[in-house]
C-alpha cells in the first residue's frame, strides 16, 4: 500500500515541509494497520517543543533581544528557561540566569564562567 506523508529536514517556515511518498510496512505480530484519510498539524506537532517556541517568541519577537543585550532568565532550570538560555546565546546576549534550590545546576554553570544568582 502506498502512503503520503509531510516531512521536514530542518526547522523553519511552512515551506521547509515537503510531501513524500512511501510504502506502508506490513504490521507485525500484535499490530494493526489503520488507514488515515486526513490528518493535520499544529504548533505542538512541529519539531521544536512548545517551551522552545515560548522562549523564542518572548526573547526575539516580544522583547526584541539582540546582540550585546543583558537578559535576566528567571527559572533558568525549567523547560522554557532552558530553551531561553540557548536562544539568548544564539542571539548574542549576556544572559543572567536565576534558579531556586538547584545547587548542582548553579555550581556547574559557575564552573563554566556563567553568572548565576541562586536564591534559596
């Protein structure tokens, strides 16, 4: 049986998506093959998780952060905060990270030359 799928090789706008054809593998023992007539995608289905989208939109789109800016990242050890650290670095910022009750996290970051303020 032939199938079509929407694939992507990189993150980007909708034009990085392409329609690919293939053959549906035969189901194995204890498996079934279900025919899908239509499907859709939404932001939670794309390769970057919602936490990453949130951090990107906050830093780049809402705050307009750019090279040389100082950024305070509150909750740097959480999901959005972890992405925000990486995105801030890509944007060329000097990021200050705030974490609470995360001694190992703080010490690791300080050992790498980061400025981390821990409020316990």
